[in-house]
């Protein structure tokens, strides 16, 4: 795992004077255990957030023990550190505790875990249960290390820095309550997302197109300035959204900005960046034309110094937009400090471009395959990472090979040419980023996430600066590109879109909107247990209400909402011994189901089909044919057949709506506005 010299130096320089020498000297007792080996994400967080606290020494000891003695993966060490620091800070502030020896876990954590005491009332049951688990685990690991590895003399020297273990025999645990609350919360959030599911993909694509045009016009303006030796700042404009809005920017570099604003500070390297001046509306019907990320930069959402009130108002946490990978979302230090001295929106193009590129790809894959975050992170350019599958009529489908949760062998995930185009665009970006001529020259990097012991170094797609993007970095990209598109539960709570929530929404969308059997959804989600698929695809309260109203009108819909799972043997009996297989051309798209057809050949509306705008006319003709057949069955007094045909037309119209969204963002992607130079 790569790591900058600056990060290592920053950690080693900040420890003396902030961490007690008794703890720092552990390095000399164990020759192969070095402070500089603490994972980068962990050491950066510790230095930025945990110094000067009553619990600083304990957390320093815990990350040293977790790294070298327990050998936890970096993601786990960071999770323990983050939870411990944030919750301890909240508890110490709540109880006005100033010294470590005044902290009594049985009293303070005990009262925190008993909901009737109303300690920190804004904390959820899940937050409390997580802290309880992490506190017990961390203190136990540290005490085990001290008791097993240190002499009595060394042990006595560390005792004053230790947090007392929590001996409660499990009576404070809220695990059951946390699980029940998490299920209810997830269900409410899924209910908020499902109606907007196709639009989420559409929005990510449209915003990526906006950033791509900003980058292109920025490069044109910069080239013009450099070629003609023009002094900065330099103003340029261009018309966007098919000439309906005119955006205006000012191009700066370090020297020109310091000449105008000498109090901002200094920077080692020259850097070019943009100041957003504003947007002029040419069509009064257009609303909210400002760049969607303006407020994020005004409130420094990308940094640990973010405006917490603003983040909380929008349902975010302090770290929602903080990428652990440099070069994503957050600008350089020089540009970041400008907002503290000068009003305005200042940003570098590349960090935003990278965030939107990875965010768009993540959202597309997660919403079209139902993959987990860990599986998404596995997409790679290795020999078997992506396999093109040739279909009839010179068409191609792509097979991604990833290892699902709970497995040790790769399984297939199928994506369309649309998704592959996004992957290919990401590959070209990485080639430009690394200044290489071939995709095969993109670096092989260590996997940075859970199960990294199983996953070998590969040329992963989600990488930047020779470093694989971890979970939090990809999530930050997703939040960034979707920011401002606010979804709320029926209770008014803001829904923070996360990868796992999209997976639940995918299952629900497939079963209750696309009318797919749970057997098919189980295959798509790569679940081993059908009970898990049932939990993921549970109907929302709104869907249940709509279903109850429709029972009297369409009895056949009852069976589509049934909770009875059909076994593969039952499907074989219904279908005979002729599986459909993957990659066949069907009405409106391409079938990607590589098993016996669980949709009983009802291809229109099937989640196992990849919609294809080139086959739009097929769906239109399908609807026209059904309308004629409806009249025939009406005249013959066959209402059940009429209902089947109408249901087919409803599914076809849903697919046409999705195809329209695809056509819209594809058209938008080719739009090249005219640049106006001042």
C-alpha cells in the first residue's frame, strides 16, 4: 500500500509531546513493530482529530496494538478509532468530564445505553450499540496485549492511560433493539428511494456531463491564456443545457490570486483553479441553475473543518464528503484555505472530475446489478476481470467477475454496453492521469477494503494516485454527485444514499416495480440464502397499500406479490428442460439470465433484460399489438387475458420511460457548447 513521505513524517513529528513516552517506547521493545507502519487513513485521522484529548494516549496505544498485535485490517482499525473518538468526545462533553480517571464506564456508558435516561437523545440505538461493541472490543484487546506481552513494570507504567473495561455481563447491550430499529429505518429509506430509482441514474449521468463540459472549457481557456501569454485572472463563459443557461467562471493561478489577496497565504507549487461567478438564465422556466456543489464548497464539506450545522441540516455527518484518497472532491491546501479569507466558490477541476467519474460509475453499477460495495470495488482490468461476450447481430455484453460476500470463488455480474462505456471512459481517464498509452499500463494496486486478504493486487478501476479507493472514498463520490437531490422518509428524515441502501432498493425495485420473482432477484444479488432475499425485497408500506387497493381489480397481481418462493425444481417442472440461457436478443433489449427463466418468458418488464434504446420501436409495436389484442379479448369476454395484456403494456411503458432517460443523458453527453473568452 503506497503512502507519502509527508504522511509518515506528519505522524512521527506529531506523536512526541502529544503521546506519552511510555507508549511511544513500545516500538523499541518489539523490533518489527513501527509507528510509521500505522495505516495511512488511521494515522491521518488520529493526528487531525485525536490529539490533546483525555483519551489520546489510550487511542494511540489501541491503534498500535490493533496494527501489530491483533493485525486487524486497516478498515477495521479506522472504524474502531473513529467510533471510539467520536462517542468518547460526546460523552465527556455531556457529563463535563475533564480527566480520564473521572470517567466511569459502568455509570456513564450504562446511562448512555439505557434509553430512558435521555443521555445524548439525538443518538440512535444503532450508534449506541456500535459504541458499546467497539468499546468492549477495544479495551479487551488492549488489556490482553498488556497482560500477555508486557512485564509487570511496563504494565504499571501504562495503567494510568487505560480506559477501564466495561464489566456488565451484557446487560447494557442494545443489539436486538439496534437490529430491529435498523430494519425499520432501512425499510423507510427504501420506500423513499424506490420511486426515484431510474432518476438517480439519470441525474448522475447529467451531472457528470456538466462537469465534463466544465473541464473541457477550462482546458480551452487555460490553453488560450498560455498560448497568448495573457495575465490571470481571466474570465470566460459558455452556454450550457442546450444554450438555455450561460455559466461564467474566472480562471486563476496561485500567483495572480496572491497578488490580489496577499493575506491568503503561500503554496509551494503553482496551481490553476476556477472561481464560479454565476449563471445567467436565458429561459425563465429553468430553475436552480447554479452548480449543485456550490454550497458544499462554501461550507468546506470536503474537510474536517466543515460547517457541521450545514451538514447536519442536509442529513450528513462530518466525514460524509471527506475522501481518504487525495485528489477526490477536496482541492489542494492552497485553494481550500481561500474560503476562509475570500467569499466565493473556488475549486480545482480535477478533484471534482474524479469524484463525478467514480460516483457516476458506482451508482450505475450498484443500481443495475445490485452489487455490494466490496464487489463494486473489485472491478478490474485483469485477464478475467471483464470478459466481452459476443451476441447475435454483432452485439456485445460484458461479464464482470467478482467474489461475492461469503464466497471464495469469482461469480458473474452482467452489465450492458452502456455501463461498459462508462468503464471505458474511466479507463481512459486513468490512462490520462498516469500518463500512459495503454490500459495494460494502469498500475496494479493493493485492494483497500474489507476482505483484502482474499483479494490480490490488480489494476482495479477504482483507483487514483497509485491507491485503491476504499469504501468511504467511493461513498463520498456518490454523495457528491447526488448532493441536493433530497429524499425524505414519511417521517421527514433525510435519506443519505449509501451503497447498501441502493442494494436493498434494487431488490425492492426488481420485485415490486419490475414484478420479478424472488428467485431471479436472489440470483442477481448473489444471495446464498433465500430468506435474506426476502428481507431485502420486502414491500414498503406504500406498496402494500397500493396492492390491497388493486386486489379487486387484478387478481393476477396477487401472485406476483406472493411471498411464496419457488424452488429451481418447481421452475424446471413449469418450464420443462429447456433453459433460456443468457445473451439472447428479446423484445426491447438483451436477456442476461443464465439459468432457467424465472419470469416464464415474460421478457417485457423483466429485470433480467438490459434495455436497449436501439430497440425502442419493438416496445412501441409491442404496445400497439397488445392494444389490438385487448379489443379482441374484450369482445370475446375474456377479462383475464385483457388484464395480462394491460399489465404487459404497463411494463413496456416503464421500459420506454427508462430508455427515454438513457437517450436524454446520451444526447447531453455529446453537447459541446461554444466558449466565450473575455
